[in-house]
């Protein structure tokens, strides 16, 4: 799990202010409080979803928000991941 990459991603968004809940998740991960990080991800994931590259990091490192499963095959999770991928592709030059 590349926490440094997450730090960099979250620092680049929200006019450089980052994302408060992601800062808290980073702190949890650095202190090996994985379950607490997962709970915050599930609870505040709607805030994270607003930033597609940050959301992509979470998908790749913690799994889907609802089930915390990597490559979750739930219909909702598949739809949300496809939507996030479209947003990423549309933001590239």
C-alpha cells in the first residue's frame, strides 16, 4: 500500500487543501490502524468519490467502499468503478 502516493494525490486536490477525511485515513494507516481507516473510508467515501484519482487509489488499495473487496463484482460497485474510470479518462488531455 503506497501511502506516500495517497498523500501526494490528496495534497493536489481541493485547491491544495487536501481532503480532511483522507488525511485522517492516512494517519490511521501510518499508525497501522487498518480497521479504523476502513471505517472512515466507508463512512466518508462520498467525499472521496468527488476526486477520481484519489478514489482510484482507494479502489486499488482498499477495495470497494461498500464491501472492502478488491475487484468487487457487485453490480453497484462495478457501475461506480466504471463511472470513476470515465471521469479519469475524461480528465486526461
